């Protein structure tokens, strides 16, 4: 049940969360007074600034748009200002936290240009205690016409420089790059979320929420510490094309006093609309195995060959292992016609989404899985040829519904969609939303690879599970690999946008079978800890079955849940380390994951988050003594001890290591 509590406007006025002055403009302050947005017209141009406490975070910054036939950033007057307050607690269908409070104060500024056309523009501001947000609404005007947005004028004028963690926009592999750490003043054009640590210690994340029928926002450094919005264009250079009206995504700034505050913020979700699908009873969070890692390390091929991975024989063997170990889902990539050795190259590949590859019988595999209590996960690799894919999508989804399949992974390998449009332009935004709605018609839950970034739509459409949108585990199989600090950066950057299908769980971190010299730059204990640190409602057990067989540490992967009642970040520094705890949604157990970069680290963890009246058994999976990335990285020390909320735990993380703990209530 969703409970809403609307604070009366009278109370809102009395506590002075909204003020107005002809000289100073208008402002809205968050419920507890932590954050403030101030709006004013300066020489008829809309401007805003942001403060956290007594500290100004953003100095006066520009707003508005440049249309093809109109400058929508100047010559304005304020027509009306409306203020309100909102407070609700809503429940996620699944998630990292079951109940989320959505509490903000809002100011809506209605502007009108002073010429004959009198075009209107509405700017909605919301102030939360964990950040601020604003968006533009261009209502239907007296004259109806097509609207072409050529540029967005919004800037973010940081009051001072700071460290930024970023990846470049407009590169062929979308978001799949290692993060750079540089001063804000040296930034390239970058994707969001963009995470910044200011000189005064505040942690900031710039992103967007509820992105619908609009271009994705990137940020470009224009001068000094000024960042400007750069909307991802269509191939003809137009940024956004709509009829009559538009509503932009929310431009969001999450503000924390420490790095963990950014992760504990649910501002992005709160800015999306409530669940439109109701009870998505065909999906419950789960862990899955798959014929996948073997293809990346060279044991199998994606395409039909002597080493073909997707064969009926291999599938039945994987199902047997999956069932025996108590899991219920399996992914098989390459099951369909169209795979070639050049499948990943930039060209319009022609995949079938209903015809099986040689040596694979999907009906037989699905039926055998049902007998064993194992459900197949659907897989569609589009190769970014959406012309081909959209012709077959209904037929492909209908086949999955006939087979009783309820989850689908959809890939979009390729530099551009249809070799023409950016994945994160308006074309891509609309495509990914269309497929999500289409999947719901067939009772399918979706996880995307090579997608557009997450902006919180899983709240509105809880069949949107997770996505890649970052450099994932597979890069450890066939490239120089992900350096140890990569996994300590992702929680504070990419994962602020939403769940990631990173595909952890490779216990054979040295990859003894496969590409010579390739390996995971971390320990086995770190791989276990990622299941707690990296949130996803679907978590892959990515390794080969033979690397799990008889391994004691595998027990943690059997135990760790994928649906949580609550989440807390106990400590962390961006790119250095992080410790996260989560309480199981379906039991009284807690789980802890702690990881570090290349530096060994000793941490003291208070267990005060536990039930003060209870006793727990701590089942600890830690780096063995002397273990780090290059010294016996697969050695895991397993121990047990009885603990209470008043206790502390001493953790030692080897270089590129980690610790995973189950705290079982007894």
C-alpha cells in the first residue's frame, strides 16, 4: 500500500520554507533547511543558484533553450510563482530499500516572454534534504508548431574547483570506459552521473531523472569551473524534436557531506512517477548462471562452430548444475541464428529472434528446465540494427511468452543505433522506453546491455531490472582488464543512476583456462563482496560451473539475497574503498560487503545497525593471510563467530581484496 501525507500549504508558509523578494528573486529550501535553490531574473534572463547550509555550491547559473526559430533564454518576465510541499512514503516492488520517503518543497516559476508571441516557459524546482532538482515545461502555446531544440543553455557554475570522476561522452563504446580523476576545470564533455568532491569536502553528483522523449544530458566544461548542458544530438544536429510542447528530464544535483550519502540518496527514484504496472508478479529478484563467461574467455564461441557454446547438450548440463546447486534461472547467449565471428563489429547484423542455431533446440531446453525447476532467460542481441529488430520484436516476445519465459536480456552492440543515431540521444531514449513498454505487454522483465543510462524509470516500470551502461566484468577476459580501483569508483558514479548487471562471481580470478595473461585484478573474496556492494535485483554467477564445484566460498553466493529491506553505506571514499550492509527482505539476516582498491586496508566496523536485542552468527569470507591481487588471490579464509549490535569487527582487506559476511540471526 502506498501512503501519502501532504503537508498543508498553511503550515508550509508558516515555517518559511518559501520566500519571495522583488530584489532578490525567489527561493525554495529543503524540509530541514539543508539545501536551497534561488531563482531570479537578471536582465530578463532566468538564473539560479544552489546552497548547502551556509555554503554556496553553485553561483548564479544560466537557464533556458535555443530553439530553431527562437531564443528561449531571455526577454522574460515572471507571471506567477507557486509553492507547495510534499511528503510520502512509498514501497518498491523490489529494490535496495523497501520503503522510501519522498519529501520535498517545490517552487514553480511561470515565465512569459515580453514580445508579441508571448511564449511561456515553466521551471519547476524541488529542494530535498539530499539534493536539488529542476526541470523545464514548455506548455502548448497559442501558435502550434513543430519544436526544434538546438541547444540547452543550462549551466552549473561551481563555486570552487574539485576532483571529478568522469568518462568522456561521444565515444564509440558508449559508457564502457575507465573513469578518469581530474580537476573539474580540466573536464572533457562527459556523461552523467558526474561525481565531484569539492575542495570543502562536499560530495556532489550531477545527473538527470525521468528522461522521457527528450535528449540525454551530457556536461561540457566551458571555462574554469563552469559546466554546461550538452544535449546528445540527432544525426542531423537537432537536439530535440517534438510537437507543441515538451517536458525536460529533471536536472539533478545530489549533495552529501560524505561519499556514502550519495549512495544513500533516493532522489533519482523520487523524481520518477509511481508504478504504472501494478504488481509485476511474473518477476521476483534472483541469481542466475549462464553460458556466457566461457564465450568471453575462449572456451566457447558465440557463433556456430566446433566450440559453439549454445548447444542443447551444453544447455542441459548447465541446467543440471543450476538445479543441483539450488538456483532457478539460466542465461544462454547465442541460441539463435545470425551469430558470426564478426558479430560485434559496427555493421547492420541480421539476427533472427525466433530461429534456433544449429545444435540448439529451445523447446527441448525449456521443457527440460521446467522439469528441473530452472527457467530460461531470453536473450536478444540486436547488434544495434533496430530496423531488423523492431520488425521481429512482437514475434520474438510472443515466442518467449509461449515458452513461459519471463525475463529477457537485450544487447545493443555497436557504436550507434542503426549505425546512425547515438544510443543516448532522443532516438535512443524513445527506443528503449518503447521496448520496455512492449515487454510488459508480454509479461517480460528486461535488463539491457549497451543501453542508455538509467534515470530511475524502474520506479514507474518495475519490469526494468538492471542494465550495463559501464565497463563490466567481461573486460577482464579479453582486455588489459579493469584496474583494482574500478570497482571502488563504480558505486559512487555509475551506480548512483540505478542497478548494474556487472556480472560478478568469478572465483577463478586468475582465469587459468582461456586467454593467457588475462585475469581479474582482484581477489576471490572481493568477488563475493561485490554481491553486497553492487546492487542489482538480478545477479549473475558468472564463472564456469567447474569453478564452483566443491569450492567452500561458493556457499556465500548461495546464501546472499537479491532483494533487500534496507541498505546502509558504513564507510567509503571514492576510488579507495567502500563497506555496505544490507538487510534481507525475507529474513532477519544482514549481509556485509567491503572492498578496497590496490591498497591493503584495515577497517573497524561497528555492528550497531543490528537488532540490539538479538544475537547473530557472523559467517566471514575474507582474504586469507598474505592474500592480495598477485599473491594467492583465490585463497579465502572462512570463519564464524557470535556477535551482537554492541560489537565491532576488525576487517583486513588485502590489496584489491574484500570481505563478505553473512550475519545470521540466531
